């Protein structure tokens, strides 16, 4: 059976979070599956070594409706593209009528989809309930990114065993979700004094100003930046790290799915959706907030305790 999974959310983090359900579908049908995802999901890089994904089809939709799959013309263009591939079954991780009609017109006989016009709720809960109901089996929420073992071994051979290796997630989808770069610099300096360490700066070209601040600081000689690397080039490095420390960003979810310990700073995003699905994620919340109250519009960046972050970092590095 030829199976398609439609996952139209944006961002690396969401792509990683949906992986357990995509993998469960592939296992159920004993075959690799095709996925329809947006380009900024970075699926082509994240899943480069994933044998359970046979094909990545890019969904070209934008906020400005300028994508080739936007509007009426884009609707029928996508119908035509999918029809050529002759899928037998589709799983739609979305409640939009648009994707149902596209699948129907593309000739896909078996369509499984979230309830139409479903209100937004916990991203993990929705995906888990949907997949378990459709497959008739329990599905773990723990995501796992698959990597070529030789790539991981090659990086490991270059890592010193005398120091700790820390992935530092300074990036974020917006300024309210980002802890001050000055705090990160201070944290690195203090950690390195107690436990000699090397820091891998998980950030992109849009974070150049933040990266520059780090490389003007006293800790600069202990840092390597990811800004000129592709995502798939960073993953074997992250896999060999001892700890991720950083904001709730795509790098957090990549690190968690590579099975390393993660210390995630939640200040303006829902902890219960993005911080509780993985056994690898420990969270730090703004002072005075709880897991229930730390969500969108919490605006708690200034209330993240530096001492809590430092103490928890040392604990995770030594235990």
C-alpha cells in the first residue's frame, strides 16, 4: 500500500514532534511512507537518514499566499501532483477541509484525518489520540531522529573525553521566547570554570548578532557556531553532546530526539505541549509560574532564574 502523511505545520520542532506518529504509520503498513510538509520544516535535512520515509514532497504555502500551492490554482496544482503518485491511503494531521478535498480529488481512496474544523489544542495529545485511534495501537510520544552510525562515530572520534560538550540553543522563533544572550555568556563562563566544557552554538544566520556577542566574550575560544552548517551536518555533533541547554526552539526538539539530556527554558510557550512529551527534557519556568500557566503570552524571560539554570546544568552534567 502506498501511504501519504500530510503534516502542514511549520518549523523543525513540529516536524520532530510528529515523527513518532509517522514512524508508527510506517510500521503498521510495513513500508516506508511519503510525507507532504512545508520547506521550513527542514524535513529534507532532518530525515536524510530515515529509512521509514520514502519521499518528501514540499508543500509550498506561505503566509502571504504567494506559494505555488496557495489559492484556487495552487489547490488544483497540488491535486494534480498527488494524483500522479497514486496513493492508496492518506493520514492528514490537520482539520482543514482543504486537505480532505485535495486528497479526495487526487483519487486517494482511504482518507484518515483529524475531525474537520477541530479547535487547536495540545499538539502532542491531538497527534497521539488520532494515530492510536487510526492504528489501533499505543504510540509513544518519544521522537527519534535516525542517523547514519558512521557519521556519529566519526564525530565522536574528534571529541575530547576530558571536557563536557554542550549544545547551546540561543535561537528562538521570536524575542519573547529567548533568554538574554548575556545570561548565556555568563552561564557558559560559570559552567566552564567548574567543569571544563566546549559549547556548540545552535543558531542560524538570522541569529548573527547573538553569535557575534558570544564570539566577543571571554568564552569565545570554547565555542563553535552552527550558523554555517546544514542541519544534517549538526545532528551527529549534537548526538555526541552531553547536554542541551537553551530556549524552546527547534534545536531543543532535535536534541531530545537524538536522545541527549535537555534543559529547556520555557518563558513564552506552552510547557505542557512542548516540554512534557519527551523523557529527555527537563524544564525551567519563570519564577511564580507553573506548567499550566507557562504558555503563549506569559512573557517570562526576565523571570528565569539564572541560579536555577546554572545549578540544574551542573546537576545534569554530573549525573
